């Protein structure tokens, strides 16, 4: 009796049928994976850091110097501002009012009084004018006027009056006493022949004087009391105490010719008093109320208006509540995460390796954060160079990855920067126009001069875009606009020069090879290639041919042909260690595999993959070239020795089954289109040498057969090659091989070599 269960009804069979999960269900399941959660967490962290960089909790101050507002800009909240002009004027007045400090040394005046006494005695020794020595009385006379000279008789009369007033000893003693009294105020206060202060510097009416040995005994003195040339206080004092002008005036004239300053300026104390006076002046503060106009419409913003707007902005931000700040921060984080999600969706469909490679993903996010931070730092009015970091980021992404991805990432970074700085639609237009212009030209960078040309063309676009953005924002065409356009153009050109210098570091950081590096690396003078020529010349010729046909095939499908060519040059360098075991390097009578079992021969053949990779690492070849060495055979079967082993096993009664895996290359399989092209070019070039009569039909059939075999074996599963691209590669390889094996006309007298 059958042991089976009851037969299910049709409805039960229908209910038991399980359909594959829908797309959103698969997405929800994948969100629970640890690696996906890790990448989401890194994205959220990057969004939060970007919000910190742009201060997302506060709206940005979107005005710049030179911007012409279309309507009045008014204050939103009250704030106080220091009127710097009024404050400077008050401090300047304080400087004008400061009294300069002088030290008084009466010793020169005392010595002058003693010299005058001796001179008076010499004058009094003569009874008449004629008895005087020539020139003695001249110092007592007033200076002669230009048009009139005093007569000899007038001089005698002046002398006689002076002599008669002091003729007796009593009169001379009284004169000395009165002279001391006349000079006493000046010995106390000091004497200045000329005020050393320039007009407008300090108080011109009063000074501070202190005795030379007593700096603490300071007192205020009027300038008119000590200045000889202003009001002649010394003449007045002499006339007051000496009584007669006939005596006082000659004495004054003699002293005037010999007077020196007894006051010396104390610069240190004066500067100290000056600083104290200026510091004592309080800043003049002006209060602006809400609704008060800060910048009128139709006038470009200058430094003064921008300072007012900044102060008003800080005041407004200080008055904000916590709630609006949190709401705006959350909104910015959400916007950034949405942008990140769009980028992740694109990479999931087109550049999945970037999501899988956690190091590159974090490096890309870090570079985006650094770009926004640098752009914010150099966006100040003094520089306005935010276009430079954006352009460097765009060119770096284009060189490291695809142009489409670079344009998407640049757009995201530019949008975040525009939202953070408040640059508006015009700013986004300029950034994206310049970035797109540069990116469209960076498909192949074969010379460093190319980056300069890219910067030049992008600079011209920057000038035009700046004018276009100004028209979009209703800005008038002015000198300031011309300056901004020229500045953007120059910054863009400077970014081209800067990128030229940074290119080697970018290649090293991202592990990429530009066409410049490939051209340098593909030089046949490379030590490894020279060694390959010496040890295995046939393998070298094979590599050169593979590089030539592989480059044409890669270019035909839009891949990097130069990368394929350089990779082909090095793909078989491992053969130089044991060149005699490879057919192209063997003579007609020598085959070393005749003495080896198939398994051992397979190990020798397969070993050139590992040997080549080790040689490449020892000579510091880039990782992308090493990948060609490791993957150009994938996991294909070493068919010749596998068939020999199978045949030997059949002929041996005790032979067992042959494991196919033991005769396959270790891989990995090609993972890029370029690696797939090289695998096929290497295979068809080697196989074409076995054709006895390489007619075009036979070559095409051989290429198609090898391509189908690799396709059926799954060697192209990870390369993203489409069937159409595979057919294009076949056609290109066939044409190249036909060109290599093209027939020639045999002339009647030509002999076979």
C-alpha cells in the first residue's frame, strides 16, 4: 500500500505556491544586514558632520559686498553697533587735548645769568661808548631792520642810558637781585625757545612740567608762560623787575641770543598719558531698532553696510529659540540624507563596487566633507574662492570614477554648499556650469597640459555664467560684476594648475591610473619589459601584439583602451622566470613538458600568474596592472594538459577520474570590461598562431568560438559586458588579426625564405 499522504486539492496547491519576494520586500530584508546598516550609519554620520560644517541650525547670511538689493534691507531685531567713525573722532580729540610732559632743568638758565653778570661788569668798565671793545655792545642792541640801521649816535645814547642806570655798586647789586627775581619763574617753570609739538598734536595751550629730579612733582603750566617766542614772557618779566626798559631791553636782547630750552620732552610719560587718555574714551554706541533701514535699495553693499548686516544677523541668531534651530537642523539632515540616498541608488545600479568597497565609500564621504569645509572657509568676501574646492572635487571624482557619477556627486556637494552659504540659484548655476564644463573634458587625460586647458575653458564658462547668474538675480551690470566675473575665471584657471600638482597624490590616494601615468608606465624602457625582452622575447612580442589588438577592442566599446594596452604589456611577465616551459619560447625540437606529467605541467603553466603578480609588486606596479596579471586567465581550463591527463587516465586500467578543478587557473575571474577584453585578446592572439592558413573567415570563426567558450564558461559574468559589446569586441579582434595576417602578392622572382 502506498505510504504517501493525502492528495492536495487545487486550492491548496495554489495557496502553497510561494512567489519571489517583491522588490521593496527585498530592500527591507537587505536593510537588516550588518554591512548595509554600517554604510547607512556612515552616511548619517557624514550628514551630521556636514550640518556642523555649514552651521545648519541657522539660516545663512546671503549678502555679499557688491550685491545690489532690489528693496530696502531693514533690521529684524534691535541691536547696538559701535560707531567707529565717531569713536575715532572722540579719541582723536582726546589726543589733541593731552598735555605733553616736560622735565625742567634750570641749570642752563643759571649759567646764563652768571655769564650775563660777567658781561655787565665788562660793559660797566668803560665810561663811554668809545672806550668799549669793538662788538661788545652789539649783543645788547636789537637786531637791525633790513631798511634802517641805527646811527652811531643812537648807539651811544643807548649805551649811556644803560651805563648811567647801573653806574654804582649799589645799582649793580640791585640789578643782580632784580635779574634773579625776573628769571626765578623761568627757573621754576622752564623755558622753551620753540614748542616742539606740531600743530594739532596735543594741547597747544598747556603742558605738564616737573623738576628734573622730582618726576612726581608735576604741575600744569601755560605754554605762553614758558615760550620765548610767544608773547615774550621773558621780556615782560625783565621789564617788570628791572624797572627801566633802557636796562631790561638790552639785557633781553643779550639773553635772547643765548637762550636754550630748559624743558626736555618726556616722550615715554607723554605716550603713557596719551594711551590712558585714548583708553578712557568710551566707544560711541548707536542702537538700531526693528524696521530701520540698514541698506537702501538700488545701492551696492559696501563694507559699512555689510558690517551692519553681520551685526544684525548675529543679533537675530542670538534671539532664536531652540525649537526653530532643531527643526532647521533636522530638515538639513533630511535633505542631505535624501541626496545621499539618490547617489546610493545610482551607485547600486551603475557603480555597485563603490558601495561594496567600504574604504572607497568612506573616502568619498570624507572628501565631500573636506570640500564643503574648504569651500566655506574660502568663501569670505576677501577671497570668494568656493569654486576652487568644488572644481577640484569634481575633477578628482571624474579622474577616479565615471564622469556621470562625478557630475552627480558634484551636484550634491554644490547643493549642500549653496544651502549652507545662501548662494542662491545664481551661485548653484555658476558652480554647476563650471564643473560640468570641466567634467566633459576629462574623459582622457593624456598630458598635464590638458588640465590647464580644462581650467582655461572652464574659466571662460565661469565668466559667462557669472554674468548669467547676475541677470537671473536682477543684478545691474557694474564694475563689481566685472570684478566678480574676472575673479571666478582666474580662480577656475588656478584650479587647473593646482590639479596638475595634486594629480600624483590623487592617483596614489584612490589607487587609480590616469592616461598620463599609463603612458609613463607603458614605456618599453621599463626594467621589467626590458628583462622580458632579454629572457622571453617571444612572450614580449606576444604581449605587444595583445596590447595593440586589445586597445582597439576596448576603444570600440568605450572602455579604456590605453589601460588594456599597458596591462597587456605586463600580463605575462611571470613567464620570464621559466620561459622554456611556454610554447612561444620553445625551439622546434625542445619541449620540456614531454618529461612531465600533465598535472605538473599545469602547475608550471599556472605558476606564471603568481610569479607575475609577485614581480609586479616587487617593482611597485599599480594594483590595477596587477589585477590584469591575476585575472587575464580567470578560472579557465588548461585544456591541453587536461585532455592529456584524461587520455592517460583512460589508457591506465588503474587510473581514476581526473578532477577538472586541478587543471583550472586559480582566478579570480575578470571583474572589469578592460580585464574581459584582455582575456579575450590574449586567448585569440595565442590561438591564431596555430592557424595554418589564417584566412579572414577562419580568423573570425576562431575568435567567435573562443568568445563563446569563455562566455559559456562564465568568465565574463562579473565584467558587466553585454552581448552587444561582446560582439563588438569579437569584430574588432577579428579585424586586427586579419590585418596582422593579411596576405601579400608573391612576385615571380621572389624566393621563399
